[in-house]
C-alpha cells in the first residue's frame, strides 16, 4: 500500500477525469480547498504484561488491549496530535493501527521515517509510532495542505511499582530527634519532634525532600506538643500547655481555645478531633473554638492507648462525607475504631464503632512499636518496629495494607522499605503528602525517604478518556 507522492497526482487526475465524464448530469461535484484532520484514534494494540510463573519466577506474556477509549487532542493551531493520557506500559508502539479522518474527504499521507517521501495512509496498515510521525492532509481540490506531528505517548513506568529515592537524604537535625510526628499542610511536610529537652519544628516543601529548614516558633511549645499536631483547612494546629494553637507557617501561633484535651488526634476536611484525659473522643466543627463529645458504641476503655493514628478515607458516593479510622496500640493488642462522618446539614452524627475482630483472626491490626498508618491508594498503609511484647520480632518487617477501612490488615509485598533504610530506636514518622508521595523520616540516622507508587503520582489532570 506504500507509494511515493506521485500517487497523489494520479489520484487527483482520476478525480478530475471522473468529474468531466459526469458533466452532463444534474449534480455537480464540489471540490473543497480547506483541509484538516478532524478525528484521530488508535485501535486494539499488542501489549506485553508482567506475570509470575508457577515456579515463582518473573515472566512476561503478550496479549491485546483495546485502546480506542484513549482520547487524542488535535491542536489545529500548532499542528499537533497527541494523547494526554499515556497508553499503558508494554504497548507495542512500533505497530499501531490508526483511524484518521480528514475534513471534506481530504487525502491523508504519512512521511517516511527515513526520507521525505510520502505514502498514502490506510487504516489497515500498521504505523511505527516509536517516534513522532509527520502526517500531511491534502484538500479535495488538491491545491492546499496542512501538516501535523503525531505523538503516541506510552508510559515507561510500571504503574504498581513503588519507587523510592535511590539514596537516603541525610539531615542531622532530624536525626537528633528522639520522638517525632509528621504532617503535610499547604504544600509542605512538617516534622514536630522532641530532642530530649524541647519540641522542635522542621519543614520541607513537597517538591524538594532535601530542602529542610528549622522553624523557631514564636510561642514556647510544651515538650510533648509534637504528639498533638494536625493539619486542618490549610493551617497547622497543635495542643500545647492546655491551649489549642493555630498557625499558617508554624512560626506565628494564635490561641484558638483551651479545651481539656489529652491529645489532638487529627482532622478531616470538616472537623478537628481530640481525646480527653477521661478517654472521651471529642470533635470541633468550627476550627477548635468549641468541642462536642462524640458518641461511642462500646466502652471507651477499648480505645487504643499509644501510637494513635488518625486516618481519613474517601466515602463512596459522597463528596462531603468521609470515613475516619483511629488505630493505635496497647500492651497486648492493636485496637481500631471507625466512624462515618456525614457533613450534609440534615445528616445525623454517627457514633464511633469499635472493630471487635476475633482474637483468632490472622489479619488483626499490627501491634507495633511506633506504629504509623496513613491513608493511601484508597486504603490504609501501616508499618512499625518490633511487635510490642515480642522482643525477638524483627523491626520494620513489612508494610501492612487494609483495604476495608481498618477491619483486616495483611502484609503487602507491593510495598517495601528502600534499600539502606535505618531508623535506630524505631523512631520514625510516615506522611502522605498532597501529591500522593510517601515520606519516611527517621530519628537517629536522619534519613529521609521519598517515594510513591508510579500510578498514583501520574498527573491526574491529564487522565482523559472518551465515553
């Protein structure tokens, strides 16, 4: 089907000859002088996928994938055609079937990869898109043409692969902390830590995990203030010396109220949450000014005692509401509570529910020293040091995933610690930032690790499919 540009001259000559033979009919043929590509799509393509053989060895296999839903943008001004959402990794870009539609029946040609010669485009001929290709559209009249550069974007990364920075970022100030808690707020990751004498604050922009700076607060914070940190409505909140304080930059702090709290637990999009010394869960809908006791469906004595983690998860079918999980440890077991937060004006305030998992369950929440848990990829990701009460257990043995909002927890081999990870004393904190990156900051070594599943950090704004 390939031929030189002279073929177009033959084609147009045939059109003119054919029209002259029909000159005595009532209908005249209209020849248009405008030209453009008005539609572009790809079809079913071959793809190489990863698998594991029956012997547990990594392997691959080739199959096909219908890629017709991947939309292509046609930029008529710049003459560019491209797919905003990249095709999956493993697509064979060297053999692609394309459907290209020209305005008013124009003729479409494609330039050779090795010369300036043009050949007639056909939807039944595969095209090599391993590099951008040059298309030319000729008007039906034959006296005008328009050029396009077509780029087929294909992901080079494995979507489910977790990738950490290749080497640890080392920060001596962070390494001096004996206890810490991290939080992401307004494009930065903050670490509040205790160095043995006082609370210190460090921050780094989400865009640069190596650019840490220490922030000196204008208000003296209590030594245990690092335990009570939350991000809410673009501000940082901390509970210190009996007062709830708020700040936009961790430097200038303003007193909000003096609630009788033991700990500030965290925040959803609509409320702050805290725990009193009487083991009562409290919440505030007005930025901490006033607090209300939350209802519990079980004995408050079943709340976790240490290593409390407050996790907010999306609620299916609701844009205003969310699912909240409180997970922590005790001397004998981890304990998990959950709550549906409905923020519709007419919704009832739901009670906290205790997840009373059978003692014989293999998938109970891990009771780990320094337990850290964050919402990630629609579920909960958790890890920690040694099992509490089991000195012979290995610290940081694995990551656990809960896909059912904290009811069951299973080791997940898709998540792994970076090579060289070290947190002596099992002092560390884990944070998920606004771009879906995980941060692990380690006391003792001062290591900072920054990583994510590839799929979760691809530009969400560019994900676009046709209906």
